[in-house]
C-alpha cells in the first residue's frame, strides 16, 4: 500500500499504516475475555461454526496446518489432535497478547509437542512456499489491512493439493434477518462489551468491521483472484457467518 492510502477501521477512514496498531489496541484490550464475549455475542453458536469449518478441512494424521489469526487456540487445539505426533500445527497471530493467551490455554489443556506459536502478519507470512497442507483463518480476515495481499500470502505458503478455509462474519441472505441482526449488533453487542470487558469501543469497532467486510460473492472473487480454485462457500445461520473454501492445484 502507498504511504497516503486510506483504509477502513470500522466505519472510520484512517491511513492504512495506522490500522495494524489500531486493531492491536482492540485485541490487547479484550484478549483475556475474548472467548467469553464470543459465547455471549453468538449465544454459543461460534463453537458450532468453528466445528463445521474444521469438518470441511479434512485434516489427517501427519499433515501440517496453519491456524492464522488463531487467537485463543480453539481451532488449533482440534487440529493438534487430528494431525497427531507426526504432524504439526502452527498457531499464528499478529497480536502478541492474543498469541500469549492462546499459548497459555493450550499448554493448560496439555496440548504440547506438535504445536508451535508464531507472531506473524497475514500479509507477509514468514513461511516457505508450498509448506502447509491446510490453512484456516477464523474471524480474522476482516481485521487485515490488505485482505487481497493476505490471501495471496496464504496461497503462496499452501501446498499444491492443499485447502484454505476462511470463516468470517458475512451478509445475511434474508432482508428480515439482516434488519434483526443490525438491531442486535448495534444495540446489544457494544453494551455487552462494556459489561463483560469494560470496553464498549472495541465492540463497537467489531460490529462496524463486520459491516465493512466483503460479502460472500465478493470474498469468493477475491480468493479466486489470489489463485485459489474451486472456491465455494457455505452460509451458516442464514449468512450471518460464511465459510469459504478454496483449493490450490
């Protein structure tokens, strides 16, 4: 990106160079209660959405998996079980505090030996070409400054024959559901953030960032432009969330 280029931080327009730090401030604030807030906001549905995404990965014994923007490690935990002692999982996150939270939780759960933790920027992944059998990014792509660059970086480090899955908030397919979702998001979620995390502003950003994220068809086209083939998506909860899957041949 050019030095004077602008990007969105929620509904605000800011210099692109500032977004990483602004997003970092959000996640430094909420890291310790991130999963608890996810349970409150989604009524526990985020666990089912993640379980469905994991099922689409088809990860097997001995494979290498990258859980990008892996946060508190709930996907990485399941992948570590699937790949076994001969496989490996990398939990990567750009945010140091979220990464530390994920490491602590996985160590407490006894997940050791086949998982490593890397602080990494999705736009510039520090891994060799054609390295991973599977890459996932769950509820992280919307926070990336240059989403197209991140998708290209993910494509580069994916092995031929590998899968990439993007789990993200999307656009409800029903106008009625969309209206109800907006009412809930803008009136309830920031108040929950204030109550649970003493941080209304971060969850106001979260709601706004969801609205600024590309819709299902736009993200599908972005993945195709990055090189992924056979790109498809599954709407969950009426399109409130979507899972996009792309392959590399």
